[in-house]
C-alpha cells in the first residue's frame, strides 16, 4: 500500500475537497483535474452516525486497487455528509453538480483517459446526479455502486440515458438492514437490486458470511471486503 502522505485541498465553499495519495496534486479551486490519463474516484456515504472516517474507507479502496495492480490515480472525494439524512441527500445532489464539472474538465484535458467511479451508500446518489448532468457524449467508463442508497426509479431515470460504453456494477446484499430502515417503502438498489437489459450492467449479491444484518452495510467498505475485491477486479478488466 502507498504510505506516502495525502495531498488535500479545501474547497473555497468549505463543503468538499479532493484527497489523493502520494504525489498527485489536485486543484479543487477551479475543479481542474491534474490526473494523467486514468483515475478512480471514490465517494463515501452519509457520515451522520458513522463510526469511521472517510479516510479509513478510502484506505480500504486504495488497498483493494493496489492489490489488483491498478496503476492509475486514486482520488477520494470528501463531501459534507455529517448531517441529518434528509439534509445529506440534498448535499449529495449538490456534490453531484461539482463532480460533473470536474469530470467534464477531465474529459476535455484527457480525451483518451478513463474515469471510474466507486460510490458507497449515499455516494451512489452523488454519481448518478453527476452522470445525469454530464453533456451528451461524455460518460464515465464505469460506475460501481456499493450498498447504493438510491431508489431504483432514480437509478433507472438516469441509467436509460447512459451510453453503452459505460459499464455499471451494482454490489448489493438483500439482508442489508440499514437500507431497509432508510427505504422502507421504495427499497434501495443496494438491497433489492435492479433489473436492466443493458449489455454492460452487472449485479452481484455479496456474501459477507455470518455477520449481523445490521453490520452488512458497513461491511462493503472494510479492508478485504468481497465487494471491494470485485470492484478492483472489474476495474482492472474494464
């Protein structure tokens, strides 16, 4: 694992910043990316009741990618989600707008580059909002939803306009009690899953073994989790 120090820059609005490992420098002032050609962006979920920091989650993602030999840049996007659930949803939508701006500039500067997204929990909503706002013809190479805190209808509204070149992967567990509590009526993509006829859509029921149903949601983002191992393998093979 890369043990060099983080590079981090605060957003001028104080709402989000980008964080990266090693020598990678990212300017969040104008959202102009400085990655080379290939990058993975990780976006965490709601932190209102979380016992672990986004940095801990990012380290788990970083290790999984390193273990598979991924040599592109790894970027952690930290956003304001230490709020109530309803307010965090609104914040996720705003963060999606900023991420879309970042991605648009990335594709302008690196037209042959690849951009992969890993969204955990409410981070899935950030990515779907960003994808919705991207101009036609600009699409992420792959989107990975870990325990996605997103209604199926929200996903389907955006996904039907996603280019066939984008692969979308949904990592879920049907016993996720956190999502059952947050989405009692509509369900969430990270629990009940999705139905899609898109050629580049894949869904995985993740087996976490004999753990409490209340611990399943957080298990997606732990070091050595089967979810992250599958994510890293799929990005490598994309």
